[in-house]
C-alpha cells in the first residue's frame, strides 16, 4: 500500500497552490506635496469660461519705493511735481488637462475573487482614486523643471550645491530673497548623494535633522528630514535633462495648481465621486465586461520663478 | 521545403517584434532651451599632433582643457504642466510655453533645426529621448547611457555658431565667486590626505576657471574652437 502523501493528493484532493487572502501591494511612489504650503491651489476652472486660470501678479505692498528727487543737474525742487510710477505686473497661466485611467474586468474574474478586498470593480475604483496622488507627484516633478535659475553639478549632488541653491533663493529677485520656509524635492539618487556628503560634514552649524517617526506621520513617507531649515522630500518622478536629475528648491508661492470637475455625468449609469476623481462604470453586457473609468482634471505650473531654483546633478 | 524549420501553429510565437519595443511606458517629447545665466564648467580631452624634430616621428599629445559650457536643458512637453495645452491625446501645444520662455529671456532651440530628439517605439506609444542618450535593452531592462562629451560638444558648437547669442562673462565671474567657497569648507580637514587632495583639485579648477576668463577677454569665442 502506498502512503498518503500530499503529492499524491494534488490534483484531486489538494491544491497545487492556494492564493493568499491578502494582496500585497507592489511598491508605488505616489507621495507628493499636495497638502503642504508649497503648492498653491489657484482655483477651479468650473464655470470659468476657460480651461486656463491666469494667475495675476503685481508689485504691491512695498514693491516700489517712494520716488527719490534726484533728477539731472539738481533740477528737482521742493515743489517739483512727482511723476507717476508704472505698476509692475505679470501673469502665469495654469492649464487644466483631462486625465483618464481605465480598467476592464469580466464578471468571471470578479466573481472568483476571495472576499471583499479582492480585485473587483469597487477595489479598482478605489485604486484609480489613489492614482490621483501619483498624477500629482508626476506633475510636480515635471513642473519644477520650469524654474529659471539653476545650480548644476556635473557630478553627484553635494552639500555645496545644496547651499548654493539655498543661497540663490535667499538672494532671489535682486537680493530681495524669497520668503521661506523652503522645500527641496530631490530624486532619490540625489538624496543619496547629498546624504553621503552630509555624512562627511564636520561643521556643527550645518547639522541635518533626520525625519522622526512623528515628522513622517505628519509630512508623509517622502519626507526625509530637514537641512538648513529646508524640508527635504524625495520623488522618483523628478525628470531628467541632459543626463541630469532636475530636482528643485522652492518657497511657497512658486508653484500653483488648478483643478476641474464635472458637475454631473449625464447619461452615466453608475458613477462615484471620489474626491477630485470621478469614477464611472460602463457595462458591456454582451461580453460580461465592466469598464471602470476614472477622470480628473488637473494642471500645474510655475507661478513665480523667482521663488524657485533647479538643482541639477548627475543621473548615473 | 523543410517543414520542420517552419513555425507551426503550436510553436512558440516569435518574440522578434516584442524585442523591437522598449520595455517601458511612453513618455512625452521635449524641447531644448537655454537661460543665458546657466553655465557649467566642463573639461574636454583635446588631442593635437606635435611635429617630431629631425627624424623623430610626429607625436599625439592629449591635454585636458576646461571651458564654461552653456547648460542647455530639455523641458518635457507635458499637457497640463507649465501652460502647455492639450491638443490631441497626450500631445501638447507648446507654443504658449515657448512664447512665455522667450518673453522671459530664454533661448528656444527648435528641434527641426537642431535635431536633438529621437523617438523609439514603447509599450503603447513612443518613448522620446535626446540624441545623446544611447538606449539598449538588456535582461528586459532599459539601459540608458548619456554621452556627456557629445552633448558638451553640441552645446559648445551652438555657442560658437552664434545660436545662443551674445556671451556675458559676468555670469562666469559669479560662478567663480561661488566656487571659491568650496575649498574653504574643507579647510578644517586639510590634515587628511584625501581631503587635501580634494582641496588641491578644487584650487586647480579655480585657477583654470580664472585663466579661462582672462583668456576669453583676449581671444573671445575662438577659445571654444579648440574643444569642438
């Protein structure tokens, strides 16, 4: 008589493998600065007559000094009429764009799921709503490449470069300086290089304050710590340019974002309002197929280039 | 015909076409721009032939020459970012953005004239890269190698051909002033041989930068022609 082994039971009485109840998540990088003072919400395009919000800028409240009466050859007198000063103004356009993400799932795939947290149209809808955070991170990474000033290092990022970028912000706009606090958004490789250089730093005045558990809870998983009073975050969505990572340092008011949202989805059989994302279910009965479509409307841009500086370093 | 060598319906599908597609998602095209204050110090290996004296053969001598290179950047054209409007799918209308940059003083480099973009087929679209990036696929991973020397030469050629307009050496002066602070930070550790070496290297670069600034005042743009 043969012994009853697991091997002998497979196919009839035992399974070759049993799928886990829990679905482990693959690594994502959706961390972003949405709920920080470093990204300004400039408004919604709903009912505005355009897909673009023009952010108006003006030199007020201490921008212009009182006129000095120092005309040529001392011609200005006590009773000389003052000349008018032209107002300095400008604008930045934030264009809102449609963004979409769709998955399709068959009824059979849905019904064979185990329990409530398995892959089904509702779990997919939840996932789409979280991809909005990823979009935010991507747009922020692309937007910072639009700053004008830059500090470029043809090698790994060093403390010197970081200080130089910091000083550029302090000297921004002909020495007026961008009001802080400052934030740095670096590619993880830039952060590694900076961290390595900070390790060899002996000057106590330049101490690095690593992210504590409490700080990370408050500021999110991308928060790495503070250096020279600059909050440092990392993002893999930092773009590349000419073999360099394009990270950045900036102050509040440098970057703005605008959104839009359909007030109602006319003709939608079933829709879900998930924050800034609208999810719609579409049904193809002849194929037993459900489409889960998410839409959001978002745009981001540099509002004031004087308040930011790019930090470029080698992408190995 | 030898039917054994023909692909049968049950045979594995040829992966030939799949290999032609980069194992990555599509990205966005880009354009090149330059801000006249953005420079970076780069070194070039310059080889010249030294005539042999008498019966001696000619010799090739390689020297390292440092110059300030305009830091030409590539900006992604992504609809919804920095004023780029969506016109067709993920294709953006960049005219607004270029106009804004030119108003601010940026120099825009048209890809049609300067040929710096390459497009490769990717999963579900196209993958754009600059022409200085060599892309290979190994173990289903995309390996990118940036040819910095080629890129630097392109930037210098643009400068020498007058495509980037007038050069303002004042910006180099500012970069030198910033660079002067770098060796100072290491002074306290100069007793360590490797730190001393770094200080020496930084000081040597500082000397070369100052020399370049002086030479430019005498020779002008001709100074760049030896590295092209």
